[in-house]
């Protein structure tokens, strides 16, 4: 009952997918509970099989049922194992390149990001997390239903943001999901064969006219140092 209640609560209030990172604990918990039950019920199962009208058929059916129950777990494990090298390449080609770019040209600056983890781990930034997961002020606006493109633009201006990096099309947690109208997309990077990143393309936005020249120069200067496979889009000025 505990595992069923936990699974129900997770599916009701949390996410699934995204390389199975959210529900990994639930699969482990389920495997532990199932293993304990099998160990404690071995004698009962054995007696049930041997006393059935057709022990061989019953044993075969029980084995088939157990294997069928394992199919989703094996399928997930196989997909994750085979996809792990490509997923690691995705992170290196997208999020690590963004971190390297920020390290080289925006160390100590105020920047707005969607994927904040690796960039903040490697670079000293004053970060505005546009999704709100690592920014309490943004999260309060999201929860209150006040988060919007205009609210983002106002907060970015108040914090002195000079660069915004987001997925192509924005994917921001408010209606429309796009960036503020005044923000200008100055360039983009695309990765091949994406299996783990939220989008295969990240775009670089200048929040105002005074930040465009710096961003254009920085993108052009960093492009020769991009990891192999990353495809830069057209850069604007």
C-alpha cells in the first residue's frame, strides 16, 4: 500500500520522464519492496505452485507474469544506458558551451538563464532564473500568476541584466512563453541528435540596445572555440 500511495502521490504532484531522473527513487523503492515480498513469500508461492492442478503450467505462468512485470523497468534501463553517451554529449555541447561562453565574456555579470545549474556551478554570475526554480522572487511571481514577459523585462532591468540565454522560442513559464518584445535575439547555437536537453537550440538575447554590441562581439569571438558539432546560427548586430 505504501508504494502504491507513493506512486499515486508522485504522479499527481510531481513529474515523470526527463531521463527518468524524477522517479528513480520510486523505481528503487518498488524494487526493494518487491524483493522483500518475494523473499518472504517464497514458501507460499512454492506451495501454491506444487499444489495446483498443473504445477508446470502454473510455474510457467508465474514466470511469464514476473517477466512481463519487469519489461518496463528493463526497457527504461536499456534506453537510458544506450542513450547516456549521447545525453552526455548533449550537455557538453549545449549547457557546458554556454557556461564556457559566460566564463569567458560575462564573469560577474547579471544574466538571465533557463538552465542555471552548470553555468552557476562554473561561473560567478548574478543570475536571474527565468523559470523560477532557483530564484525565490521569480517563483513567487509564477505562483501568484503574475509572471509574464513584461514582468520578466521589468525584473531584468531592475537587476541590471545584460544577457539572456534561453531555449529557442522561450519556453518560459507564462502565457505565450516567448521573451519580452524589446529583447533582441542576437544569435543561436544548435546541437545535433538531442535526447536530453529541453530544446536543441539556445538563443542569446540582448535586453537593451546598450548590451547588443558586447553580445555580438562576444559571440563572434567565442565561436571558434565551440565544441565540435555545435552549429552556430546567424549572428546579428
